[in-house]
C-alpha cells in the first residue's frame, strides 16, 4: 500500500465516522421529541381516543376491549428505564403497534 492508498482510507474512515455522529444526533432528537411529536401522541391521543367509531375502525377493537386487553397484559409490556432508553415506550403504545 502506498501513501495515496493510506490517505484515501483515512479520509473515507473520517467521512464515515462524521456521518455516524450526524445520524446519532438526529436519532437522539427524534427520541427526545417522541412524547409530543410521535405518531402515537398525535394520532391516537389527539384524534382516536375522543372518537370511539374511528378508534374501532383503526384498531378493529372498541376502546373498552382495548383497555380490557391492556389491563391483562400491561405487566408483560412494561419495562423499567435504563441507561440507553431513559423513557421506554409505554404499554399503551406497544399494544397499539401490536393490534394495528
């Protein structure tokens, strides 16, 4: 390997690491805003929870049946926060993903 090959490898490695840094930053911003801008907050909490018919059409469950199922499996869907995920996805959101 000559000097040009080594310089090219160093350049490509540096470019790749800067892209990884950029992706991590974008990812962390996305997770920080999930509580207010996430699909669950916007679609389910703002629009479907106040309209029983739309809720049933979207999830194929009535809100009462959804709550019944959730109460039976809530403990299985609940995780404690840890270093990587300080705010894990709530059981309601997990069940919404599952039934959808």
